[in-house]
C-alpha cells in the first residue's frame, strides 16, 4: 500500500497541539488594522482550535501532522 500524500497547502496552515487537536490561524488581521484597538489586534494574533465539525475533514488532508 503506498503512503498517503499530505496536502501541502493544508500542512502550511495547520499545526497540531500537544493534546492532538489542530490549530489554525484566525482571520481579520490583514488590513484596516488602524481601526482595531491594540487589545483586539493582540488577541487576533493567537491561533484558534479547529472546530470538531471540521476536524475529521481536515485530518484527511494532513495524515502525518
């Protein structure tokens, strides 16, 4: 049986936590930052945990992550 291939675009966007969950980057941090407060921008830096509804679908894309 051949190895499964990792989708490289998904591998660059996702990382695994110590407990095995998938983390993703949050949105709303690309432009128009001067209208957003410093506290809001600081919180937008942190990654978000992928929802359980999407996690099974994304695990297929990154089997070895």
